C-alpha cells in the first residue's frame, strides 16, 4: 500500500493507466491530506478495469470522487 501525493508518483505506480489522471482520483479536501490517494492492489485493479471499460465504451468516463482521506470522509 502506498500513499500517492503527486502526478509523478502516480505515473510511477500506475504506468498502465491511460485514461484517468491523478487529479481525478485524488482526495479533493486538501485540508488534511494535501490531495493524496491511497493506492493498494484493489485500487490498481479498479483503475485498470476502468481503463479497459473506457476502451470498450469508446468514450470518456468521468470520475468525480474516487478517494477521500479518512478525515474528509
């Protein structure tokens, strides 16, 4: 499990994810966590599956709230 805090860390840990960027998946509170994302094997699988689903649909999918830090929740 990793706490991803910026775009370069996200790309390093999720190089296969093509259609979803860090700004879509990070926590948006910024008060407590500073805009981070908790990455584990389940979240990696989810992002990869969503990428594949996006290819299948042939059009964009917009993620509005993938992760919230415990304080924001």
